[in-house]
C-alpha cells in the first residue's frame, strides 16, 4: 500500500516565480492496483512520481509504503523496490553496452555489486526467453549495443529491465509518449501483461486518454496539484476518452477565464 | 634503436596513467586534473620509500593504495560537496604539490644508487645471462607490468562493480534505478583511476631514478592525449580492446614528442610540444566536437 499524506511542495520558494504545486495533497493506492493518471502539463503528475521516487523532496508530508514513512530515504534506496520507466527511452538503458550486459545489470539489482562476473552466461537462455516475449526479434541481438536500437526497442528493453527483479511499485512516466502509435500500442500491451503477471502496484502517467481508459483499474485526473477525478472499478470501465476530453476542455475554459 | 627503446620505456610508463585517465575521462566523463598532482605523488612516494630501504616491488601496491585515497578525496569533493569536476581536480592537484614537497622534503630527490624493479640482482641476473638482452631489460619488464595491469583492468570492467562503473558514465539515471548510489560508484571509479596514476608514477620514478616536483605538470594532458589517440585508433582497428589501444596511444604520443625533439626542438620546449600536440590531436580526431554536442 502506498500513501501520500499531506504533501506540500513549493517551487522557487522565496522568489517572484514562487509556485505552489501541492497544498495538502493526499493519495492512497492499495496493493496490486494499476492506476492511470492523466492531466494537463504542469498539473503535478510527474512531480507526484518524483516525490514518490525521491527524485525531488516534498517540503512537508509523508510518503508511506506499507505504513513506513520513506520520505527521508534517498532516491537510490527507494528504487531498490521501485521499477521506473521514463518517457525518454535512453534513460532506462545504457547505450554503450549490449543487451546482454544491460539485462545482466538489471538482473543483479538488489544483489551486491561486487567483483563477481557481471554477466552470468547461464542466464542467457532466460534473457533470450524474456526478449522473445517482446516479439521484436531482440532475442537474436544479445550482443547488439543498445544505443543502436530504435526508441521502441529500447523502451521495451527498459520495461523488461525495470521489472526483472521482484518489486513493490512500477512507476511509468509517460513511457509511451516518445514512441510512434504502433510501437506505443505494443509497449502498452506488454505493460499490461507484465503488470498482470507480476501483480505489481503500478502508477502510469500518460497523455494518451485511450490508454488511460482502456488500461488500469483506476483513473485519476490531476489539475493544478490536486486530483479532480478519481474513478475505479465499474465506474472506470464506463468511462470513455470523449468524457475525459470533455472534462479537459472544461478545465481549460476555466483557466482561460 | 636507442630512441625506440627510450620511446617504449617512456610510453609504457605513462600507459598505466593513461589507462587510469581512460576510466575517468572516457568511462566517467570526468576530466580529472588530480593526475597532475597524483602522478608526481606516486613518484616521490616511491623514491622516498626506496631511499628508506623499502623493497622496490612493494612500492607498487603501496603507491596504488595511496593513489586510491587521493581519488577518494577528489570524489568526495565532487560528489559530497558538489564541486564541479574540473575544479575538484584542480583543488586536489594544487594541494598535492605541497604534499609532494613535504613527502620528498625538497624539490628534487635522486636515488641513483638504489636498486629498483628494473635494476636489481634478480633481474640483472636473468637479463645478464642472455647476450644483447640487457638493452631491453626495462622495456621487457615494463611490458610485463603493463600487460598485467591491463588484464586486471579488463577483468574488473567485466565484473558487476565494473559494469556499474561503466553504467554510471553512460546513464546515471539507470544506476539510481538499480538502487545503487551513483555518487559511491563515481568515487570508486576515481579511486581506481588515481590508484593507477600513482602506480604509474611509482614505476616512472624507478625508471627515471629521481623525483622533481615539476615532473607532474602536463601529466593530465599527456594522459588525455593518449586516451584520445587510443580511442581514435580503435575506430580504425576495431579488433583491439579499448585498453590495448589506450596503451598504444600512450606510446604513439611519446613517439610524437620524441620525433619533435629529434627535429631540432629543445628539451626545454617539452611542455610546449605536449600542449601543441594535444591541440593537434584534438583537432584531428574532432573529439571535442562530440563533447560539446553531448
């Protein structure tokens, strides 16, 4: 269970550009839930993910994982049980290493990074099998540098890598935004498969309203640092992209006034 | 022939330093100026120890360890106190100048009458037995040492820790995602690199048989030039490992300097040659352009 309690966050505090983003922000995500988050730019989606992952610190408030406050943990400590996929496909992989080395690094997550051999050749077949599941033909390219793969292929590898080891949360930060529609669909299908297989608690930020309605158990819409729409279960299933688009337009009109 | 031997000796001495700079400059993307202080640090430490009666071969691991400590200091200044990479190195380099003077006790310190790893009873015995081999005594010993260091480095870069080191220069976001403190990995990298630089200094000390406080000036430039020549070479000859090509880079660089001096320049022009040659190499390989774009 993930809880954000009374989160406050000011950007540029003390300057003329001071902007209050979160003013007593609260969110609870039960175990195993797949949450899709939509919202306009600057609504605080990515800031929320960053506060959960520790990439930025909240000014006040608690981040509780199973009741334990992790707000004082450093980002890398929190990532031990968090898998994260970024919008930028190059952030989830090492471009100058080959697929095998990349997957080995991910496979060793949580273990000590000592002087043992970095690549475990006995696991190669397992990696091939995982890559085969992607259906992108990467299983024959274990020795190809990741830097020479396409964005979609890299993102698929990044998704695999972030979910190879047991994890509490999967954080997806607009992970299909930089991909072409067809590749984005493949990655989204893959995401669904992994989330369901691993039964991992997932928060997915997306600008794609179709994905937001089609996938996930719960839909959040954020605006100016607060949740303005929160639908789960049956209610969510009955939502369609048009309704959300309509809501989006309403907000924009309000802003315009 | 004498010139070739001298180029090989110098080049191989500097090759280990260049391998260290390969770690900082290419893997960590950290232009580490600490080297200008760390290299003579290794030299003076080795000279002082040998004069004090320490076994020459023992100075190698001791200097490596001491160099690691220097690297850790640079790393802490950069990672913990958030000082920019170049400045962190310059701070260490400046401080080390005085530390080197303290260790040596004066600005230059000879050790012509002492045994070294190149000149001792065992080695003289072995090389004395084969006629004509004595000329290459230092070169052959250096080749063995450099090869061992290279193989250890190659092995290390394939370990889990080594892969993490490469990952941190490549994409430090991934390192964080793997639950590893990227600052710590950077400090480890700097420690190994500076350990190798001091090790290289201790070998150079035994080849030159004296310490002079100005010996370090320009070391970083020599190291960077070697790395850049080496990696540029690698693009043409891809069957070499990158560590091998850096070693070749160091020898090629020293050969260029030797040729320049042979062509009539004086040894007092050495630093100018070093600087101009580095500039020429940068322009030829266009490495700087890639850096600016990235």
